[in-house]
C-alpha cells in the first residue's frame, strides 16, 4: 500500500505524523491512502484541514482519503462533506493501521480506549534536521478559549525511561537536536505513579550523549525552581523558553482561565532571562479576547516591553464553538482586534531585533537546517535564526560554532567560528 501522511498544526501533530508514517509504511496490499492529520485550534485551522481533504479527494479520485486527529473530533461533519472516506479521532489515531485494514476488509471498526504513551515511539529520522519527541498528551487546565483540551483526551505522560530510549534511537538516527513536546508540558508526570517532574524527565533524557534538547512551549506554572536550576547548569538544555503569555492583564487572564497573574509571568520570565546563560524568550499573545479594553491591551504591551521577547506569536481571538469564552460578553470589534494585532506585530519586530542585538559578537552553536537564498540557515541554542553565507562548507543536520556579525530586521548573520581568520577576535 502506498501511504502518504499530510499534517497541519502543532509540534505534537508533527510528531504524530511521523509516528503514523512509520507505522503505516508496512501496510500490506495495493492502492493509495492519503492521511490528513488535521488541526482544530482555530476556525482557520478547520478550514485548512477541510481544504486539504477536498484537494486530495479531487487530485486522487481513486485513493482512500482519511482525516485523523483534532479536527476529526472537533469538526467531523465538515471533513466528511469535504470528501474524507474515513474520519478517525485522537482516541483511535494510534490504531490507524488496524482500523484501515478493518475498513478495507469491510469489517466493523474495532473499539478502543485512549492509548498509553508508553507504547508510542518513533525511530526517525524525521524529514527535518530537528527531531520531535512527544512526552505528554491531554490537558486539564480548561482555558476558556481553547478547544485542544476538549479533543486531546485525558492526561497521559510518557515514562522517563521510555522517552530516553526513544531519544537514544533518534540520536542514533543522526539527530543532534530533539524538541521535547506535549499538549501541556507543565502537567507532565501528574498521571504517572512516581510523579516525575518535567525536570526529572529532562535529566533522564540528558543521559543520552551527543544531542541537545529544546522545549516547545511551557506555561508559566511549569517553570519551577527545579527546572530553572536545570536550565542554568545544563548547556545541552537549549536556553530558549517559549512561555505563552496570552495577556498582560489579570482580569483577562482570569477570564481566560489561565493559571497565573501577569506579575507571576513577569517574575518567571525575568528569572529565566537573568539566571540562564544566553537565555532568550518567546511568547504567545491573544488580542481581542472578550473584555480586553484599551487599558488591558496596553498592560500586555508594557509587560512585553520589559521582556523584549525574541519571538512573539500573535493570535486574534476567534470564538470557537463549544468553548466557554464564546459565550462571554464584551466582544472586541474585528477591526479593533486587527489594529491591536498590527501594533503588536510592529513592536515584536523591534523587540526581536533588540533581543538578537545582545548577541552581536557572541559565539553560539548553530544547528544547520537548510539552504535558502544563498545562505545556510538554522537555529542557535537560544533560537536565533541565523544565516551563514553558502560559501561555507557546512552540512545539514550538523552543529557548528558561529560568531554573530550582523543583526538586521530580517537577518541575523553568523560566520563559522573555527576558521583561522576568526580566531583572533574571539569575544571574551
Ligand atoms: S493550557 Fe489552556 S490553551 Fe493550553 S492546551 Fe490546556 S486548555 Fe488549551
């Protein structure tokens, strides 16, 4: 069977696409199957999922088109209308090979429960230079704007030993950087008998030599003193923290159902930036949440101004059916939300430049990811996206020491550091 897996959405979905691709690679029989790993985080994500299903249906009329994942749970009818033959939700995603075989034989689809993550492993290599390692699924925070927790099932964590074995396989497959991902990493371990923390998990992963680790996104409550201490002493734990903020206003944060205040966020972010060598920060912000007035928005801007994040992901609130926030009063007009989003985007460009300028002259460790427009491009340990002139003899997937020589709005340039002409001016 020829199987093609197409994916949308977050890193957890990307990991699961690899998992499905590895498991479906040996599916017996003739014919063609297209699996669309859908996303339902926003109305736009639902539309994109339906569009991809419809496109595959049109372009491959004889193939089986299967929609799986978050959209399959949250927006099933639309995917069937778009032309999916089979729609499989998150609960059954891991059993897709079994379900496909049953479907093709014309048998009833077997029932199953939410699978444990202890069985979920990828071997790699991933198609990109960075590997992904999913260690957690589900979320009990219940943020009022979010649909993810409604479709991801109960809290499940991968035992540290299982995660370490998976990391060993990924390192053996040639990956030098592994991105540790989950739906809500701050809740890692709560469902396991020994209650390991995220810091315990990372300590176990760090036993695997020759690879560095990056965390995808950690809510503020997940940045414990123990994790902060690990970041401070362990150079192989990449010093970049993507910590969703959503709003800098306590009233809005409470209405969102978030687990922290603006002051707590700021305190954690500053502790990270001041105590971890070479640290940089990324954040998510949502504008136009019901009840966000001009004063609340300016609190968000003031907080971020104090932190100068390297990356800022800006979302405009859109009501999702079935969420508590969709019923809240105080809707912000679309044009006003667009204005706030544009204002933040302009500021984010300035903050990014300021964050990168701090590293002018510094030496950083660059993972070489791809070639693009005359440059080798990749990310440093602190997530600066750096270009090195293509004339340098580099290889994709390797880590090379670079010195940052230029920072512009759309470019951070590095030069390979260990060439003789670069040695004389090593920054102290
Ligand atoms: S923490 Fe909130 S936004 Fe994140 S997955 Fe859980 S409910 Fe959704």
